[in-house]
C-alpha cells in the first residue's frame, strides 16, 4: 500500500490544536498503560500468595527487567520523536525509513542482551542482595529475559503507532494481552502448580500475542499512514544517529530508575530485611498505577512537541508543555488523595494469605507516604518528555540523573541513615528528591522554549 499523501484523521489531530491533541492522544495511552500495570499488579497479587520471598523476587527482578524493556521504550521514544518531526516537516519517506530502522534495531539489540542476561543473571541477583529470594528470582528471570525480544519489539511497535497519532490500535493489542495475562496468572501459578514460573510464562505468552497483532497491522492489513514495506528501507547513518540521540538517553533514564530501585531495595534490606523489599515493591506498584495518567499525558507530549518542533511552531510547543503540566497536576492531586484515603484497603490486595498478612500495615504506610511522590512529579515528567519530543534526549537524561540518581538517592540515604528516620526517611527522601529535580527540569524547559522563540524570530527576520 502506497504512503497516503493526504493527511488522515490521526495526522490532522497531531498537527492541529495542541491541547486537543494532548487530550485525544493521552486517554488511549492511559488505558494502555493502565492495562499493562493491572497485569503487573496481578503478577504481584498472585505471587504474594507464594510468600514474601517470592514477592521480593519480583522486586529484585523488576529493576533489571525495566532496564531491558527500557531498550524497547528508548528506541520507541527515539523513533516516535524522529517520525513525528518528519511528519511535522511533511516528509513521509523519511518517516517510513525511520520506523523501519527502529524495528531492525529492536531485533538486533534485544538478541544481544538476551544472551548477556541469561549468562550473568545469578551473580547480578546475588550482588543486589536478593538472599533467600535468589532462587525465585532466577526461576522467574530466566523465562522473562529469555523472551526479551517480544518486549523490546512491542515497545517499538507501539511507539510507531503513537508517532502518527494512532493510539487506538496499540491500546487494542494491549487490552487483549493484558486480559489474557490476568486470566493466565492464577491458572499457571496455582491450577497448573507452576509457581512463580507460571507468572513469568503468563507474561511472555501475553506479550507474544501483542507482537502478533501489531505485526498483522503493519504488514498484512497495511492501513497505516506510514508504509512499513521493507522495500522502503534505506540504511542511513543519520537516522540511526538521530534515533539514538533520544533512544540512548531515554534508555539510560530507565537504567537510572532501575539503579534507584536497586539502591532503595538495598537500603530497605539493610534497615529491615528482604521482607521490606516486598512491601516497597507492592507500594510502588500502586504508585506506578497512579502515575499512568501522567505518563499517558507525557507520551502524548512527545508526539505533539515533536510535530510542533518539526513544523517550527513555537506557539504549539509552548502550549503543549504548559497544558500537559496543568493537566498532570490536576490528576495527580486527585490520585494522591485516593491513595491516602484507601491505603488500608489497597494493602489488603497484597496481604490476603497467612504468608503475607503481616505486610498489610507496612504496605498501607508506604502507600500513604509515597502518594506525595505522585503529586511531586508532573512538572518534571512533562519537561523531560518535551525535550525528548524535540530530539534533545541529553537534556531529558540530565534531568533524570539529577532527580533520581542524585537527589532521590541522596535524600533517601541522608534521611534514613544520617538523620535516623529509617524506613520513613527512605520514602520521604524519594519524594523530596523527585520534587526538587523536577523543578530544575521545569525551569530548564521554560528557558529552552523561550530561546527557541528567539531563534525562530531571528531566523525569519534574517
């Protein structure tokens, strides 16, 4: 099918009024992320029934898994940004070629890291302090990392849909696979007596289905704005470079989040043992659930900002950034309040058996404190996403390094050990570091947008 020269409805949305574009693109993304998080929470809930070591194992594997899934999301962010900029500049051929580069890169990179993780997973878990949870971690991890290709490819494929404003189909694919995963979890874990390995297989099988569905739309149905026929592939160093200018920083941001998770887990293990890692894992599942609307808005911001930047529209870039922050703060305040009010009920989801009942009050406390994290994060997230959208991935990376690797880790350590607040200090330090780092990112983004206005003014005056 030839590339459509006329703009379809999705293209009209992302090149139109930015507030409308943010709203229209973010809701399907929120639903998509919500479904993903629901089956992640389902994993934790069902695995919690196996005991605290099994739940802690998920906590130790999750940061490693997120690093590698970040490869797919990073490549996806790079492709999303680059494709959106080419669409904004009305250059469909380069948009097609950029998408094909991202798909090929996803296959190559995922195969390399699959081999690495299968070889070095055990010493990594030991180094992380997994202790008695190591055997569970290996049982779960070997399966998950063995299927890394489907997770990385799925991240890139979803980003290709997002880049042209087609959020619905990636949401449909994820809806089917999320529901399947939630159904398969108890069947594999308990009915088939596969234990924690059953949770891993449920996740892998679901992800494979997602890949099949999206590949069907790419190469069988072929009704995208983009034309992903490999006859359009023309290797270009420039496309690889431009993709990685966003992909590498975006991936490193995920690595940083995972390093933060590892550091927090280590502090928790020192202060209260591996059972407390399970508490933090459960609480962070809820935090991540509450973060979904913010990430949905931020992901929409990548596309809208990229199109505005490619079209040299300062006004649309400014509006998309400011509006995404405003919308994010409104939703975060509502969600944070819900977390506090229903913290005890939420805790029961992860403490429904005699093996995990003792975790309930600890999880409720962690959820209540970490609700402030949700409120502290919108201005930082939206500023980072804006930088990714305009192709300034390094700027986004610097914000994340300052916020997570330096400030969140530093304040968690200081409040826990130096000032003696223990567990509460760790949680409070993460919240404080997040807010201060996000404020830095917001100020930097406003300066960038103002400088961009001057740059365009000077260009057209000349």
